């Protein structure tokens, strides 16, 4: 059975075609610069590649090109889209409307678009991609949507509510939603399998660290709290995002700069974090290099990230009344051994003890805690596309 997974951004359309008989990737690629000019890059399982500058005024043209590349030419992998059993789409924001994987209908697309205020960069683009796919796909090919926020819908009100007047929650749906849910769900289940235990018996802190980072408390397979909030801006310091900031500091800085609300949002989302504090880069690799050469501000931002991750691990261990495992995933989590080492240092009080030799790994599943560590520590590579494909397969099989 073949499933196409689509991850649409405001100006991009990433995709993977998977054979679910063995969960192998048949082909993957990206249509980017949609609405600007357009470019497609495509790679097959056997190493064939295709790249072309195209004209993508909308997501429809991008999806049409995707279909063309998959089915024709030297880098094709199928003869027609009829060979595809279903299409699974990643959706960033499902709010409280969607708490599970769902079949796509016109009504579902409209509801996703209606929530654009809660995820302005993503949800409208998702809706555009869904409508584009629907135009191009054969009528007999079902589409499924998987929501990043759905995994966090198990959070109790005490964890997701803010101290604003209750009417702001009732009227405007202001609450913590959490993000990276698809990743956290995948890696926490993969960790349970690697440990040889039932996830319903485990208390896990999942650290998804990258340009955007979030920490989640996974108690017995369910998210009970997470660091990102109403938007992905909250939590630990990130590539260009502030992470948690006193709200009064936000209004104070906005007044000093003369920023409008939108300008202040851009300032906090695009010009802050690693980039804003270090003045060097938003990329952790550049930060690490600068820090190793004595750059004090680069060293500071690394120390901030490590300190904040430690605090979340400690607070979530308290919230769950125990801790069985900590996992690291994402671009930084899977590859930055120094970050993992420093996060886990001086955590013996929580039963966390890392093995420096075992920690010398990049991008592979590995247990990195010492044999006498009461809490297991793992690196678990994430694979959101595979989880979306699995969800899609499960739903259409029913």
C-alpha cells in the first residue's frame, strides 16, 4: 500500500511517498518558493534526482508539478496517482476542534482555514494545499489530516489554562495548545519499544530540540503538559524565538521601539532567541562554533538553553511524581552531544547520569545513560512523516 504524506507551509509543499508494506520511502521532495517563482527538488529511493525552477503562483500548481514528477520522466516512481491508496496531511493547529486524525471533507478544510488566526503562518497554507490536492487527486483517493496539537489535547485544564479572565478562553479560545505533538507521540512510542516496555507504564520527558524546541511531559502515553503554549513562541529559547518572557517586558519593549502588535510579534518570533542574544546566528552549529572560540554571547545563549531544558525536566518530573526516561530528538537533540551532556550533568538528584562515551552519537537510536542511572536517557530520531502515514493507513483501514 502506497501513501503520500504532504507537509504544506506558507510557501512550500514538502512530500514523502511511502510503501507501507515495509514503511520504506519511495521518493521525497519539496516544492518551494510558492507565490514567488517556484522550485522543485525531488529524490527517489534509488538515488535518482530531479530539480527544476518552476512557476508556482499557488499551491495548486505546486501539487500538479508534484504529481507530474512522481508519475512521469526519468525520476518517476509510479505510473499514475491511482496507485496511491491515500494522502496524509500534517496540520499545525487543530485547536479544541480536532483531537484526532480525521478524514478530509470540505467542512473540515473550512474549519482548518477558520483557525488561521491561531496559526497564521500555517493553517491557511494547509487549507490551500488541501483544496489544491482535492482538485488534482482522483476522486477515489481519500485524504486524511493529522494535527500537531491533537496529542496535547489530553492536557488537564490546570495545565492548559492561563490566568486571564475566563471569557478570553470562552470567546477567543486563548489557552495553551502545544505543538510538535506528532513528533512527541512518535518518539515516545519509539522509546517505549526500544526499552521493551509498555508506554502505559512509563513517565517520559520528551525534548524536541531544533530551530524550534519544545519539551513535553508524557505520562503513561499521554501528554499532560508541554512548553509551547498558545503559539510556538512559548517555552525554551529557540533559533529566532524568545521562548518564555514576562508579558510586561513585551509591552515595555514594544513601547520603547514604537512597535505595533504585529511588529512586536515579528521581533519576538524572527529576531530574538539564539540570533538576538548571540548576534551571531540562529543556527546552533554556528553558535557552538562561536562559543568554542570564546564568544561570550554565544556561550550565554547555550547556557540559557541548557538551563531552561533542565528546569523543564525537573518541573515535569515533579508534575508526574516520577521519571523513567528522558529522550532527545530533533536537529539539536539528535546531533548535539554537548547539549545533551550539559543538560544531564548535575542531575543525579533526579536519578539522571549520562555515559559520555555512549553519548557520542549523532542521529541514531541510542541509550546514552550510564548503567547505574536510575532514569534512562535516550536519543530517539523523530519521523513525523512515518507517523502521519501510519495514522492515515489506520484510518483508511477502518
